[in-house]
């Protein structure tokens, strides 16, 4: 099953989240401004999470929004 299938099938947010966190981890390289990266790392540290966790949480939040 693919993400688009879940969206077209009106899956619940919990089903989407479960789908998104399953599967193997892969390395991803992105280019963002240094100030943005540093601010995100600081914000994550203040919340007690890693930068990677912050990015994953942000993607999950974006991908589970209903207004597409």
C-alpha cells in the first residue's frame, strides 16, 4: 500500500501515522540555511528530542493533515 492509496481511501490520522513510521530507515540529505538548522537543533534540544526526531515529527504532522 502507498501513501496516495491511504489518502484516497480516507484513512484515519492514526492509520496514516502508523503507515509513515513503519518501514526501514533511510539516509536523506537536505540543504537548508545554517541558521535554520541551528535554530531547529536548539529547539529540539530544549524539547528534549533530537533534530532528527523533530524533522520526523514535522513530516508526520504535514503528511497527516486533512486539508490537501
